[in-house]
């Protein structure tokens, strides 16, 4: 047989197959779609999380001064090491203050994950920094006040090159910055980042603590580290601390999910080929009668399966690109600290059709061999096909061989033979256990005492005759319902916990970080919006040490308050006496207990800029509101401390209580009136957290939805097979008076029952898992409400009925005479 004959015969057969050929392509497309999409997603996450240590640190070595921050003398020493060849390159970093930023046209703020000052002339030493416009990083941050934003931060703020920003925090007046560039890639792949020059870092830090360190490269980092350490500098080497285990597990999970999707697609095409070859019994008999041998038919039908696999593979790979891009977009909105770089590996696009061909041939081989080996006399006389002697043993051997071959394919897909065996074994055991349970539930459902109506009786009889065949459809639907239900319970629980921790929107619910020239106008603007209580404070970053000279980093933030405002913010510990005008401070209550063990009356040295003073601990406080939004942090001082440190004119923060119904409009209104200040409400923070949970929920639902889609595909195949087997039955029913609509309703009722069984089982499974988790850890407090359960159950039933109706529509509308004449 020539390739021309094989191709022409296969294409004609597939065209005559019509709907069944289309279903076969859909099955393979679904499997390849799941596999390629999950593989692309695993690649994206793997690249983002598995960052090489020298890229994460910025070089082979991290160098700090003996006192923490590098001095001018330390920098000169590093330059000498470069000239001597000990180091091949050095770049300086400055830690920027964490804070908030707003675009010029928005009143709302965005919290930045990281700010970093760098030397534009030497950064980056390793890795790639790529700007969206292709320009130079040194040019983008060359002017003081120019910054480069990572693309995710720029998108969140809605800004582009040339736009202005206001950036600051409680201890610094908001500074005006200009977007000099947007980075599509940075060496350590951290998102939510703002990069700027060392000069801009000096501007933003002002008189506050200013940490500098260096990253360096060396031909021999081990010997270089020894030389540098001997000079009195502190050196740490790039140690491989990549979370390989976490990213590897995540990758295995994603590839495993894709492989399970491929198995489901393979089962679907096995069903479909069985249907197609059953319909062609007379054709097979004719071919055998005119001299075609078994191996000829195996080659013919195998080539058809390969064509179906190739078509499904191409379609699935194309759909996988669109699906994976959307999944990456959803994950990007939840990952926050990761810059996910989406790219399509050409090898995967080539592998998609090849995997589709391999899956179609492997899963279709049993049906092809069974159809090709039957004697023509049996087919022409329409006799029952009886298995030949030794057929059972041969079938078992064949299935074992095919299972081994698919396991090898799974090992290639999973990048590990052991992992491939594990996924296939898990699929086999899970299928067996779930199948038994779900078939048992279906057996109970079809035997429930129901009204003896003709449609119900027919549906129950048909379900009883194909309980085992429905197992795969039930399993796929169950997995989809369970996955989405559990994700809904987990995400709802997380959202509710955020809401419960936040409390209500009442009380002190608005913060304004004031620009110096707008400070006087802020109280008036807040009162015009209906603010009740308004509390002003001066914030400063300080350096605090105890009498033994030990640094107390928890007290590096100082808030200056009036005594009259304290009762609205904190409760004081017993015996605390604080008037506000003395050189005394209040500190958090947790410092009273070990390992801190601070006491009232203990003396501390506080430094700001070039001034240092000694203060007493006047007492301990606990915030009235545990939320960071309005809770004080660090030390609380009064006017006496502010005068002594010379920070009476430090940046002012206003905390106000606005009516809850005014919060949504307050931020834009204040942002317009106060273009230099930063405005944030309690509701803004909660909305941000809720949006993150919703994005994560949508990502999980999108992945879990593939299982529901698989259930619909398998139901469509099962119904298609049933339509062939029940062709005469349907013809007889319509001949004795049953209308097409009535027969279709029976089919919809049958498959709606499958969706009902799978949906109920999935919902019960979610409730059991939620109950177990709540029992083991009461703080989880997960709930799966009745509304979500009803919605999922309705989705499963509707999907099953739609899939069945789409396939059964054409067969039930064929004229009964054509069916009975077998036309």
C-alpha cells in the first residue's frame, strides 16, 4: 500500500466519520491542550523561582563594611582589589526605603515590594536588564529623581515613561519622581521593584539610615573572599539556596495534571475509534473478503488514528498557547514578587502533534486490533463476535505492552521515569477507587424509588446497562467539581479571614502622608469630607541603642504624638506615666517579656541625623487596633523628644475617621486636592487583598475547569458510542410513536443523572476534606456554603446535559425508516 493510497483512504474515511471524527480530534486536542499548557506554565514558574544565586545577589560575592554599611574608604579599597585583579567587577547598591507610590493622576497609593539604589555605570554585573523601549538603563536613571519600574509595577500604577510619581513613607516627605524606563526583565526576576541611581537613593533617604553594600565578580570567588575578608570587610559568597524542591514539586504537579489530561484524551479517542470501527463493520468485512490481511487493516486504521492525533495535536498546541498565556496573566496578579516571563518553547509546539499522534495510536491500538482480527464471515452474517481461544491472555499482554509504552512516554513528559510511573500508577489506582465508588453511587441512584413514568423508566434502564462505561465520565466530572469546590472554600476562607482581621471600615480609616507645602490644608480637606476625629503625628527614622550599646532595630521608628491623642491609639500598661514634654518614650508591650526584658525607667540612646539624646522608657503600650493601618509602631514620643532631636518639622501623617460611605470617593478627592501627598484608606488595603485572593481563585478554577471540560468530552464520546449501539432501538422507538424530542429528553435525563451523581460526590468530598482540615486546625475555619454547592451541582448537571445533547441531536433526528433499513 502506497502512502498516496493510505492518505486518500484515511481522509475519505475520516470525512465520512463526520461528528465522530470531530470528537476524536477534540479528545486528542484536549489532552495535548492540558499537557502543553501545564508544561508552558511550569516552565514560566520554574524560570521565575529557580533563579541562580549569583543573579539573585548581583554577583559572586556580597561585600559589606565592618559596621554594616560601606564607607568611602571601603569603596576605595574595593577599587584597589579590582585594579589588582582580585575582583573582575564591582557594583554598589543602596537600600531604598520601603514605602508607597502614587501616579500623578491618581489619589490612591500602591505599596512597593522593593526599592533599590544602584550604580548605573556598572549595574548589572551579571544577568540581563532589558528596558521595554530598548534604551540604556544608565540613561533612564541618569537624572536624580528618575526611576525604572518593573513592568508589573508600571502596569499596576498605569504609568509609562515620562509620567510623574509621588513616593514616600511615614518617615519621609513624599518625593517627586519621574519614570525614566519600564523594565521587562531584571537579573533576579523580582517584581514590584523600583530601581534608581545612588544619587536618587541619597535624595530619598535624607538624614535617615542609609545602608550601602557591594556585589562583586571574581575569577576565583573563594580566594577573593579570603583576601577581601582579611582587609576587614564582611564577605558572603553566593550559595545555591534556590527553592529547587518547591519549584520542582510545583512543576511536577503541573506536568502531572497535564499528563492526566492526556490520559483522559486518550481514553476518549479509544472510545471514539471503537465507535467509528463498529460503524464500519461491513466495510471491514468487505476489505477482508477481497484479500486484505489483518496487518493491512491495522496499517490502514493506524494511519487514520495518526492523522486524528496529528490534527488534534496541532489544534491542542494552538489552544494551549492561548490558555497558558491567560493562566500566566492570572498567576502574575497573585505572585506579586515574581516577574513571570511568558514565552513559548518551539520544541513544545513540535512535541504537541507528536504526542497527539503517539497517544492516538497507543490508545487506539486495542480497538484497531480487535476490529481488524475478526473473520469476514462473522461480520457479513452479522453474527455475535466471540473471543478466540487465548484472546483474554492476548488482550492482557497487549494492554500491558501499551501501558508500558505509555509509561515510557509519561517518563519523557515528566522529565523523570520514576515520576512518570508515579503519575500513571496514581491515575490507575485513583481511577479504580473512584470508579468503584462512583459506580456504586450510580447503582444506588438508578434503583431509587421514583415515579413510574416512561421517560424515567427508560433513562434508568439505559443507565443500568452502561454503568461501567460511565465511570470515566463520572470521574472527570467528580474531579472538576471537587477541585473547584475546594478552591472556592479555601479562597473564601482566606478572604473572610482578611475581612475579619480588618474589622469594619469604621473608626480611624484614612491616612494621609503629607507633603510639607500641603500639611496645613489637609485637616480642612478631611473635615470637608466629614471626618470626625483627626490625629496628627510626626514620623522619623532613628537609631536606638540600649545602655550596653546593643542596637534595638524594633525601635528605629519614632512617632511624635500629642498626649491628648494617645487614648485613641493605645492602652498604656499599669503604672505608666507620660506627659509628653519630657525626654521619655513609650515602647511596645512585647518588649517587656523575654528575650527583650526591658523595664520602665531604662535608658536608651536615640539618634537622628547628627543629634543623639538619652531618653527613659516611661511605659509600655498595646495598640487598640491590631491592624497595621492605624496601629502605632516603634517608639512614641512627645514634643520634648521632638525638640531635643530637632525633628519637630519632620513629615506629618494624619489619621482620620471618615464616614464609611465617603471612603470610596475620599481618596480620589483628596488626591486631586493634594497632588503632593499620599492618601490610603483602610478599604483600599482590603480591596487589594481581596483582589489578590480573587485572582488566585480564578487561576485555580481555570486549571480545575479542565477536569470539568474533560468530563463533558467523555460524556460526548460515551453518548456517541451509545447512539451507534442503540441505533436500531432508537429507530424502533420512533417507529412506534416516540418523537425525536421525547427520545432526546430521555438521553438528557440519563446524562443529567451522571452529572448529578458526580456533582453530589464532589460536593460531599469537599465537605469531608473541609471538616477534616477544620478538625485538625481550628484556626483554618474553612466553609463551603450551600450557595456554592448548589451552583457547582447545577454546573455539573448542565455540562453533562449539554455535552450529551450536542452529540445526540443529529442521531435522534434521523428518519426511523433509514435506521431500520440500515441506510
